């Protein structure tokens, strides 16, 4: 009898989870999606350049500067976006002005 009570297969795991759990997860998921949308929202800048995109844009632009070097990366951004470009170097917003 003691061995039956200690046996984990003896218990029904679904009886341990209350029936209200799926009802409670829907508002939590909606709230999380709403907070994610607010967090990822960014005001569009009038200065051209790569997008912020939840911090991925700064990582990509910084990686491009490390990989290609400052001169080649500046030439790439100037060909892609024009004479006045906003990029991120070391997490700081940087403007490239060239002609």
C-alpha cells in the first residue's frame, strides 16, 4: 500500500492542473503580444538607414563595420541609402555624411 502511494504512475497528472489554466493563459498571451508590439514599435526616422528591428539592426550594422572595415562599410551604406545615413557603431547612433 505504501508503494502504491509512492508510485508516480499511480497519480493522474491532469487532475493536478486546474481546469482554469487554459482560460488564464489566453489573456496572458494577449497581454504579452500587446507588450511585445509596444516594445518593438519605433517611430520612423526621416534619416535613411537600416531599421532598428528590436535591436537586430544595430547588431548587423556594427558587425558590418567590424567585418568590412570603416571605409568599405561607409561606401556600402552610402550606395544603399544615399549621402546622409544613420547607422549604429558600438550601440550608438552614428551619422555618415559623404558626397
